[in-house]
């Protein structure tokens, strides 16, 4: 189970992706690590990427 602090941190990174903002390599590695364990995170990342693509 994710702690509240970790979940909020990941959601902040995901929201930056959806807005087309810059995300560091380390943040992407962290997202990948959690997305492998938590399908909910993987789904949010997919949605954010789709929204980000629409901005371009």
C-alpha cells in the first residue's frame, strides 16, 4: 500500500506529465518502479500520456 505522501508525490509527477511539463529521469524511474507494483499508478500514467499528447 502506498503512503499518502508517496501517492501525492506520484500524482504530482503524473499531473506534470499530463500538462506537458518537464519530468526528470529520476522521477520517471520512480514512476516506473511504482507502476510495476500498482496497476492504479500505471493507469494514471497512461491517461496522463494520452492527455499530454493531445496538447501537442
